[in-house]
């Protein structure tokens, strides 16, 4: 709390401000300070308000030990000064008897007799105040269920009574009734009872998140897996990181464990790591720890006990170590409750949860479906996913790895992974075998593999450095051919890096030209090259010229690129080197495509695929299909592209994971699917491409792809899927630590904020937008983006009714717009702010609303002067329409009608095409007729307007819009 309140008014303002904060230590500490401040005033009502806020902070901050103490002070004040409690304060006081009953149940150190004594106190107080006893019987039932007594009578005494003003809300009572049937083993009846809550018809602060957490497993058992998936995403978001809902988080972890989503379970556990320290309620802690235990036992049973896991701070945990720690704590808590209650209920319930068998082998919960193998570093996955190696000596392994690499065989990766681990071991001894060569040669081989991996991740400068190091080691080992090839590879990699990093087209092409020239000289100066090495050098040369054509898009470079590819093809064909023939034909096809000769490129690929299917190598087929699929996309033949790309992905799966690149295949298949109108299919391949890129390629590229996938998800209306995807990405270590490019992270956060807004979580969306607006204010090189973000932020503040802050933020947007124009975004935001303020405040808000519209008019003038064409509605027409709406909200109906007539003139009459202009025109007519007929009481002109519009729309075939206007006309005639 910045300053201590000096007056009663300041105290009430501080209490109101604190009430807007999320529950947690900050809110609780502030509430404690406000109670101290309230005690300084000779005003008991102020103290009552402060104590009520403090008890709420303790209750929802998971500090049940302190809640009853605060309530005792409130009860004393009520007994001593009942007159200071008005009807609202009296209601709150009696309501919170239930909070104290729940708090006492959650504390095993409180004797059972004390719990029963408190319920007696509650009943006596309710009877004395002439209040209905249904809430008391509700607490009596919950105590019976907690202890494990026969609940049948207690349930009937509660559920059979009529509700009162002090009864728990409908949603909470529905949950308790459903849990009663669930405990009896009646899933079907429990789900029927839960229906209003799960469907969103009943809710409160804790609901539907609490009900959802209990309903997930019954839904799966009932076969309603899609509903369970959807509710898991929405429900988890409602309880994550919330100490007072730790039990709900635990049940979501259990759900993940029992539906084949162990990897997601570990991810959610990491996100909720702070709950190990923040949950002070023993009962909530027991529920949370048991859910954690279920998850960790499942992971350990699958052979992954050595994986890292997020446990209490202060040490590093493995799954096995954390499971043992959690089990000990949870067993102790269950024993304490059972000792207090004189039953074995909590130990038995805990055992029942731990003994549950998995319900499904795998339920796809999110767009980012991962297995436990994905938690392991990528290199380990490659090794474990490869076929089990036959028993062989170290020299045999080295020779086989080299042979497989020469062929380009996918199994080479596993061999090199094994060799890298062996060579890195402290006790490694290199074999004394002339066929194997020296340790320097083997280390050079491993450096080449590392360089290849770095290249796949687009870490080109790293790859070039590794290739140079390898060349030096090959020199040391006397392997001149290998050294030459490594240096040529470094030349090409450096040139590629330079061409990507340079803004000058001349510099990009010059780098690749120089690299090619140098490689030609190197090859001409070399003597005694074997055919395979000569072919590999030719391939590097041809690649350099192909890249030059690609970066320049200059057809002047097409002929040299094709000539070099032809040299490689002739060389490989003469010596029957199958892999090099395949690479040469793909280079040729790529060059034809870059030259605009797509049909020729497709013919080249047809011939190559025929050859590969007949003669091999088979592992080249997926890449060849991928290239032909991209060519079909260029020819606008999405159906053929989809067939090729899908077959490529299917065939790639026949080889060890990660050895055949499918990132591009999935990305291109996503594009083909979008062109065919298969958006959901496109989304699946887009996310798969991103996850593979994240694992095996460039993480930056992966996040860019995921950003596109998140936007597509939002466009498809899958709001919870979008939020879950982005939450998962934003929790990745390189994102949360700030290693990822800040602008890309901001884009992910921006899409998430928009998804929160679309999901009606206005508070969370506004908070994120405010943070992004503040952060983007420093983007001097991209003020246009700041303008757009600030404009969206202002609109959300307007939706929250904070028009003063909205004005401040939109002024920031206008200042940025003045330096980097964003006409449409700013105009739209200003018009929406005007509408929101006029609708919320009526005549009182008209002046400020019109100021927003004046600003929007200035932007429309600027856009017109700059010859800017809006992508959506014309700015002038949209502005005139908004003047109409704003004046109508404020009761200025003549001005509204004048503005709407202007908007209709600007829009012009609709045509036969069913586009947005038709909808806008019809809506403008509808509003004008409503203003004219109902508010200005001129039904004749209004009906004439409507009838003319209905006739026009009907003649043009716009049936839906005509029916809407006909309904207005009918209502007007009835009046």
C-alpha cells in the first residue's frame, strides 16, 4: 500500500481498489494494513468493512487458519454493536458462518467436537435471527461427507429443504449434489445434475472451474471425450496458479495422467510449482498433492522416473524423487485428517485415486500434443527412436556410421549419436585400427554432424565455424579429401549466412558467386579425388548457384545454375551414384521452378520419383514428393499437392523419427489444406510443423509458425485451444527467460490477449493489453504496431467503462500514428470508443463520444489525402454511420437520422453480390427507420424507407437482410 489512508473516504477507496486485485499475498498484506488503518478511526463501520475484506483475502488466498480469527472479531462487533450492521453487512456476516465451517474442516488440528460445536453455534444464531436452516444443514452434510459418515440422512435434510437467501449459490449446490451421486458410483446421474454448470448456465466465483475438475473423469468414462477435452482447457484456465483452487489443479493433473497426456501433466505441474509453497490449507494441499502423486506415479511406471520435474523450490527434482517426497507428505496429511475424524476415509479416498487405471491410451487435449519422449533432449530421442543396433565392436560402429553417412542413410544419425556419447566419456579409448583412422579424424566426423544439426536450426555461423574446425582436424589426420569438402561446406554456409544477413541484393548474390568461384578453383587444384568426393563438391557448387538464383530471382542466373546441376547429374549418372543423381534432379527441378518453368519442373520430378521408386534410395522419396507438392501449389493444383505431401509424410514415418525432415512437408500440406477449405486439417499440420521445428530445427522459425497456428485457431473460433496453445508456448524456458526475440514473444502475447477477449475474459485481456501497450511504446522502429496495440487497449478499457484511461491510451496511439500511420486501426478504435461511451452514458457521454468521432474524422481526412483505400468499410461511410448510432444513444434523434442518411449515400445501393456492403447498407436502413419511426414518431417516411429497401433487397436475392427489415416494418405497423 503506497500510503496509509488518512480519512474514511480514502480508506473506502483503498478497500475498493484492493478488492480489484487478484487473490494472493499482495491483496492479503494490503488487507491486513487496511485493518490497521481502520482501527485508527473512531468509526466501527469502517473497521467492519476492512475486516470483511481481510477475511475474504484469507479465504480465497488459501489461509484457512486466519479466517476464523477475523470472523470472531466481526461477530464480537455484531454482538456489541448490532446497529452498525445494515442489511447488507448483516447478510454478509451470516453468510460467512459457512466460510468458517469450511475453514475449520480444512484444519486437521481442530478437534471434530469443535467443528460440531461451531455448527451448533451457526444453527442457534440462524434460529435466533429467524433465518432458514437450509444453509446449516448444507454445512452439516458437508461435514458428514468429509468425515466419511453415512451421508444419506444428512443429504436429505439439506437437499430436501427449500433454498434461502443465505443458501450457497445454485452452481455450488449443484456441485455438491453431483458429488453425492458421484461418491455413490452413479456417474450418469452426477453428470445430469452437473449439466447446468457444465453448460455455463450457472456460475459463480468458483464455478464452473470446481465442477469441471470433478466431472472430467466421469465424462471420459461416459465416452464424452470431446466434451472432457474442451472443459479441461476452459476449467484449467480458471484455476491455474490459484492457491485456493489447488485441489482443482490436482484433479486436472490426474486427468492428464489417466488420458495419456503425461507430458502435458508435467508442463502444468511446472506452471503451478508455486502451489507447493503457497497453499496453506491442509485439505486443499492434500487434494493437490494426491493429483501430483497420480501423475508422477504414472510417469514413473512408464519408465521415465529420471525425467526432471518441477517440485518445491530450493532443489532440483526428478520424477522419482518428487514422487517419493509428495507421497510422504500426502500420506501424512491423510493420516492427520483420519486421526481427527476417527475414520480411514481420507486414506481410502487417496488410495482409490492412486489405484485408478488409465482410462485412455491417448486423448488429444491440445493442439500441441507431446509424449514423454518429447521431454527428453532431442538427441536422446533420435537415439531411442532408431532401430536397436546389433551388437558390434567400436571399429565396426565407426565404419558403419561413415558408410551410412556417405549414402545419406537415415540410420546414420543414431550411429553418430552413440559415437558422440562414447567419445565424450572420460574413459574413452580410441581403437588402434588403421581402417578406423585417428581420433582426430573421428572428432572431425562428429564436428561435421554437429555442423549439419546447426545448419538445420539455421545457426549458419555456428555451422560454418564447426566445418572449419573439422577441416583442421581432417588435415591433422591426413584426410585431404575430407578437409577439402569441409572447407567447401564452410564457404557455402558462410555465403548463405551472408546472403541472408545482407539487405543489398548485389551483396547477397556476390557472396554466393564468390563462394562458387572459390569452390571451382579448389576442385580444379585438387588431385586424386574419388568419384564420390568429386560429386559431393559438384553438389555444393550447384547448390551455391541454385541459392544465388533463389535470392536474386534474376533469370540471368538460371542458365549457370542449370548447367552446374547438369554437371552433377552427368557425373553421378556415369558412375551410377544413386543419391547424387537424385540430388542433381531435385536441384534441376528447383532451378526450373525458380525460373518460372513450373511444368518443366514437375516433369523433372515425375521422372525422379519414377526412378526413386524403381531404384532408390527410398529415403529420398519423401523429400521428392515434398518438392513436387510445392510445385503443384505453384501451379494452383492444391489437390495434387495435398496428395503428394500427405504421401511424403506417410513415407517419412517409416524411418527413424527426426531423420527425414517433415517440417516443410507439414507446413506445405497446411497451405494446401487451407486452399482446399480444410481449415481444421491445415491447423493440425501447421502445429505439427511447428513442434517438429521447435524440436529439430530453428526455434525462432518454430515460434513464428506457432504464432500463425494460434491466429488460425482463433479465426476458427477455437478460443480455449488458442489460449492453451499460447500458454504452453509462453511457458517454454527460452520464452519465459527472455531469450526469444522480444517482438515475437509480444506477438504471441498479443494473440493470447485477443483470445482472452474473444473468450469474454475482459479483465485478463485488458491487463495483458495494457502491459503490451506500455512495452510497445519503446518500439521506435515500429511505432505503427504500438499505435495498433494502444488502440486495441483503449477499446478494452472502454468496454470496462474506464473512459478516462481509454482517452489517455488512445492519445498515445494517435501520437504514434502521426509518425507511422495506421488509418484503419485508429479509425475503428475511435469509432468503437465513441459507441461504447454513448451507449454506457447516454446524453452525459455525448460530448466525449463526439470528440472520439472528431478524431476519427481527422484520420479519415488524412487517409483520403494519402489516397489510402480501406480493406474493410470505407472510413467516411463507417464514420457517418457511427455518428448516427452515437446520437441515437444520446437521444439526439434528428442528428442521428441526418448522419444515417449521409452514411447511406456514401455506401450506395447494394448490388447482387452477397458481400459485407449489403449487410452494412441493410443495417443502416434498419437503424434509420427505427430512429425515424419509433423515436421521431414519423412512421410514414420510415415505412416508405423500409418498403423500398425490402423491395430492392428481395429483387437482388438478399433474402435474409430483407426479412430483417420486414420484421422492423411489421413492428412499426403494429405501433
